[in-house]
C-alpha cells in the first residue's frame, strides 16, 4: 500500500489514516505531496485521487481518498485492531464524531490551524467566533466522555479518539484555555505510539 500525505505532515486527516494503518499493523509506503505548489493537481495525482486531496490510499489497483472513507475501508477489509466499535450504535456515534469534526468548528480550524500543533503556537487571541466554537467543542467532548472512560467508547480505543484529540490539541498545544479533563484526555491520546510516530516525523522548515 502507498499513502499520500502532505509534505509538511500537518494534515489531521492524513494523521488519522497514518494511525489507522499502524494500528492495523499494515505495511505501507509514504509519498508526500506539496500542496503549496499544487502538486495535488498534477495529472498523475488526479488519476489516483478522486477528490485531489490528501490523504489518498493506493491499495493494489484501488485508490481511495477522504480519510474516514479510508479508515472504514481498512477496518472492513483487514484484520487487526478494530478502528471502529462492534456495536452498531457506538459505530454510528464514532462516524458522527468524525463527520462533525470534519465539517464544523471552522473558526477553530482557521485560527488554530495544525501549524500550531506541529510547528509553533499562534500569538493571536481567539476571536469571539472561535471562542464560541471552542465552547461548542468542549460541550460536545464532555458529553461524549461523560461515561468516565479513557476513550470515546469507554475502555475501547477507536480512530475518532485521534480526531477529537487533534481538534482539542489545536487549543491545548497553543496554550488556550481548555477544561482540565479535556486537556488530560487530549494529552493521553497524543501519547499513543502510532500518534507519536506521526508527531515525530521530520518536517521541512515552515514557509514564511
């Protein structure tokens, strides 16, 4: 298998698939795509990636983009640690969390890009809109974790734990105010070995 990721290793969606492949213990190679130079729009990449985005996974003659589609595919096709819970309702909840984090909370994503997670914090305070989005994130996360377990599904890890931890860490690692219990959750997920493999990737200097 081959996984195409951004050349700065900052995509939260590439992170999710990278972790999924490691958790499944599947061998794969990485090819980086320089999004700044529009390498995702080259003829070769367009032939592989329907959406012309990262990540894209190539599994023999099958190419698939969009991270949650990829992680669901991996979980359905390959054995190993489950990425999604077996319970139908819990699995639906995990998919809901993934969809929410990918489609909502835009002020956070704009003002706390993943540059603050993998490169350097931002000195600019959160706007009123971003503060409101943060409160929505905190309320949702607290409700999801109200069972008191270490993971979204209680005592069972799932791939959405990576997604939620990344969203929280946009604020935590930037030094913004985050409830202590959510800081603890995000820090715990961040220490997972498969996540740390991504965190420790060698990154090029940040373009100014």
